[in-house]
């Protein structure tokens, strides 16, 4: 008789579910259960319950006995156990473990246990290269969504590999080339400048390249490619004019590349990526105590999506590489666990089925109606990553903005341009409603530091190690109303709202940005928005104690409202009782040094509605502080929300300018 708890892992005997497509896995049936229940099965001598318990305990020894896990089995593929790994600091909260048996070693009386090939133990292997070549051929032969439409722009400069040398070439036309996505990891000794250009044009030995570029050449040779685009060697690094021009075309360079090679496991250019697989990804053998016994193999697997990228390595934490991935037609991740194929049609792991959704599929399926959601998802993922230079904040995502505008050809509004420092003019009121995540998670970050654990980099620890401080510098050139003005991860509280049911309360009169260069989607040196909307005068108050820092707005007779500050706010006057006390944003990371704030601010109501289906109506707005002696010019301090509509009743319409 089958076990009444695990059903002998015959998934179709378990309760049916909707088609399961999360984490790159598709299955029409699944089992949801807990270790507590499986222990009951083991007590009844069920070998299947016993096996699952041992596998789960091996890969996550701290797994809570009552925490729910899921088992799915895509037809013809290994069992997948999905574990909630938040307790161990899993960045995306999930761990995927496969159970299988190697080819040629089936287990009698367990025919549903798939026999699959073992993964290679090094990325510099025939198996890894065959995996890439097979997927490349499939993509070129049968993926209409991956085919180029129209004439492709060839990069201004490319590198050509001939034998054991590599040379810089200019103004080539219609050649197949690879592109490299990697992390510099600091200044590079070898780069294209006015001094090195002549030498690079003449060619240099491959041995002079940093390790990450040498490994790239090895992959190119396996694919039969001669040309490659590498930013450090193809953009003049001492020319601001050339850098701005090439950055503008970067979207086209990655999109038109035959393939993009991603050094996902390398934290710097001097570190290669064709390495042995980390031991944590090796398979482990478990004895199976069924009727005729046998050996079951289990291994942890990588997963990949826009927001879930815990195991794709250092490259996944770099701001520049997000758009490089999203814009490439074909992208191969060389991670610490395996090679992962991604194109605009498929996202494939070695030994797993095609059809799962990676970053490119999410971006590729964006429609005009979903373009806002797609952009918000991109901004949220992008702002969780780090940049070496804060001046790159808007430049490193400009390729995505250009691609989105090219696809949908957004119409200008009046004389205003379509794109304003990371926000879109045609939906500017809702684009203004971003907020930072740090304000709501400061307490948990501080607790993590006190316990000696590494905190999530999205959080704001009060005493962050000095080496991480540079990540949290503010770019004061970006206007305060742009998410690019904050160094923290941003999110959109109205992400899931039905926008047809939102009531926009402001009217944009004029919006503009000033730019140091000619790229309309790149860096800015300032900007302003003039609008008319309901405003309420209130007191902004801070609460600093017990390891937390919170801001609220107060007005007599109204319910206090929560404020998500854009960063730590400080009083610019030591006299906190002064009714004219001013408040400003700060890069200060030690909240214990922040003086209590009790100052007058303007609360602009931007929209009202339900933030999600079946939610209650709420009022959303911005907290503003006077910037100059002009009583109608303000700077943004944060976002506020309340379900007390009396705030709107007491508001008066004003014309204001936010800078």
C-alpha cells in the first residue's frame, strides 16, 4: 500500500494543482507537506518519507519541521524539492534540490525516478561547450523571437582573435561577434586610452589579457567566433565624449551580439570563470531503503529570474550587468554551479527542460499595457545592485530606457521630453510614487549586525562596515523626485494596483531636466517638476530608539501617517523646538547620531485608490520641504500613505515646483 502521507512520491497520486511554473520548473502536479508529517511516515517505516527527510536535512540542516516544502516532478525530469531557505539568509528565499539516479543505474520498483546525466565538475569541459553549442543551434534554427529584424548596428570597435594574439579593429560591418558581461572589480591595468590605442590596433598577446578575458576567448574559440566586444578595450576610457556616445549605443551592441558571455562567478577582471564547480553544487549519494534498495543522488540547482538570483554570483550584484543581460539576444551565465543558457525564447539549465522564464523572457513579453510594471520591476531589481560610481546611476540603465522607448515610441507630453531621470513623462504622477525599502527594514538589519550575520545589502544597517559605505553615496546632481537620488533599493507600493481605479489628484504643468551631455536617457545635472495638487501642512516627526528609526507626519485632528523617507533625514538646526527648523537628506549611516526631528513640511496628495485588488482605499503622496526662500519650491524627503481621507479633506490646491 502506498504511504498515505507521501504517496510513495507518485506525484500524480497526490492532490492536483495548477500547472506549476515557478523557479524554472513546470509540472501539473505537486506535493505540499512538512518534515513533521514526513516524520510520521518514517515512523511507519516508509522509505520514501525517510529519504526526503535525510535529503532535506542534508541541504538545509536548520529547516523547520513545520515549514512547508513542495515536491514536483516534471515529466521525464528529476524530482524537485523546493525549500523555503529564508531562515538561512537565502536572498530569494528558495532552494531547489533535485533527486535522481545517474544514467544506467535505475532503481527497481521506482520507475518514476528519472535517470539523468551527471553534470560536469568543471566549466572548461566538452560537456559544457556542447550544452552551449546545442542551445545556440536550436535558437538560430527555430526561435523566431530571437531573430534580428532589420539592419544590425555593428560596434564602433571590435577585438579580433587570431592565433595567440588579439587586435583592435574599427568600423567593421556585418560581422558576428560575442560580447562580454563582467565585473571590473576596480581599475583595470589594460584598457583603451589615447596612449594604448596604437598598441592595441597593432595587436597584443592573449597572455596579456586579464583572466576573465582569456576565458572569454576560450569560449569564443569553442563556438567558432573571432570577434568580441569588451567595454574596457572598445570604449576610450579617457574620453568623456566617446564614453557617452558608446554608452548610448550599448543597448544595440548587446542586442546585436551573436552571444553574450557572462562571467557570473568572477568578482573582478583578474579572476577567470572557467573553473571547477564549487563543491556545494556537487551531487550527494543517499541510500534508498525500498523493497530492493538502491542509491539516490541529490544536488542543489541554480535558479534565475529578475528578482531571484541568489546563486548567480558576483555579477548579479552589479548595476551595469542587469541591462546587459536583459538586452542581449542570447546570454550564457558561467556561474559557480554550471552554465546557464538564456535567450528571448528559452532559459535552460543543464539537464533540465526548456521553457522556463528567465530575465529575457520577462522583458521580452512586456506589452504596452504591462510596460509600466516591467519598468518598475526593472528599477526595483536595478536599485538593489551596486555601482562603483554614483554618477553611473542613470547611465547604467539608460540602455533599457532606450530599448523600451524604441519598442513603444512613447509620445511627448506638450513640450516635455518623454523620459525624465528614470521616470516617464506620460505617467509621471504614478512614477513619482516610488519609495525606499530601508525605512521598513532597519530594525531587522540592525539585529542581523548585532548577531554577527551579514545583513541583506538592500537593508540599512546603522553601523555598516566602512568598505560598504561607498555603495550608499548620494548623487546630488539627480533631482530629489527621481529614484536615482537615493542610494537604496526602491519599490512601488502601487505595483499591483488596477490603475483604471486610481484617482490621480495632481496635474503636471511642466517637467524638465538639464543634462551634461547629449544622451536624453543618460545622466542629468538637475531637474524640476511644476504641478498643481492638494497640499496639507503637517509636522514631520522622527522616532529614534530601540534600534529603529521611523518617520511620521502629524496634524491635529488627523490620524498620523507613515513616511518612507528617501534616506536618513537630519535637522539643519540644532534647535529642535524652532518652528522654522529645516530638514535635509543625509548620507549619515549611524542613526544614533541623528537629532530628533519635529519640523513643518508640505504633504502633497498624489493619488488615491486601492493598492491591490480587494484592498481598502488609501491616499498616497509625497513629503516635501522648502528648498529655497521661494515658498513654492520644494525638495522631496519621502513618500507617505494613509487610509484617513480626512487628510485630503483638509488639503488646499497649490501650484508648486519640486527640484
